[in-house]
C-alpha cells in the first residue's frame, strides 16, 4: 500500500495516518470508561444486553489498540508492512466473533432462566451518550479510511459503527423493558448485537471493507477537498 496508489502524496498520507491514530487513541480511552460503566450497570441490573454492550466496548478498545500500534508503526517506518496489517485486520475480525459468541450465549441463558432484569437509569444515560458520540467518531474514521483506501482503518470504523447500532438496539430493549416489563426484550436486543458483529467480522476477515465502501469514495473525496 503506497501513497501513489491512492493519488496521495507522502505528506497527505502521513497527515491522514496521524488523524487515524488520534481517532484510534480516543476510541480506546472512551471505550475503557464506557465499558467499565456499562458492565457495572448491566451486572447490577441483570441486563444481559447492557453487559454485552460493555464487553463490546472492551473489545473495541482492544481493536483500537491494535489499529493504533499499526498506524504508529507506519509513521515510524514510513511504509506499510502488508503481512502484519493483514494479521492485525484478522485479529480485529476475531474480536467481532468473540463478541457475537458472548452475547448469544448470554442471551440464550437469559431466555432460559426467564429472570426479569431491573431498570437502570445509568445504563439508559450511557447508551444515549453513546448514540451521540459514536456516529461522529465512526464517520470521521470512515472518511480517513476511504481516503487512504485502508481496510484496517475501515475495520476500526465498522467496529465503531456497530457500537452505534448496539447502542440503539440495546437502548430500545432497555426502555421497552422498563415500559412493558417484558423480560425477553433484553436477550432479543443481545441477539441483534450478535448478528451485526458476525456480519462485520466476516467482512473484516475477508478484507472486503474497502470494496463495500467504493460507492461512497467520491463523497469522501469531496469532503476532504
């Protein structure tokens, strides 16, 4: 992967790589806090989907660390190690599958137990905050990834985009449960999380994220100009 391949000079490539690195670092910091709060709130209230959301935050932090390490290496060496980038991309893909497996198992367990979770204003507030912050962060990462034609950055953006979907589905499940008392809504929200995680994990593993975003590349170029 070279700057010339994408019509970018070395300075622009470095600038975008620095931006991608800063976004990955912010993702790690934000998700460490978000994950700790979500897991605590979910365990206290018995909300499987909120615990799953917290685990997703932890996984996204791990993925952010992997992405940040590779981007830092690019900046230090002035080139891309294709083999290591491919291995890192697959490691990020594995984090999607781990998340899907966890929330599926916990969702089934919750359905079988039939235990009704408690209400959690803290979880609702956290999910609302995520719905505000994560779409902006995902869009910024996606623009950088499209400009660089970089599957690794796009995988990081996809993981952040999943966080948005998770926030919406989890919030819907938690709020509807609070209003109706239907215990099955929480694990159903967890299964939605698992489905999106598997989809994005497969695309990251196969390196298809850039191709999927081709139709939006012109828009990204216009934004950069």
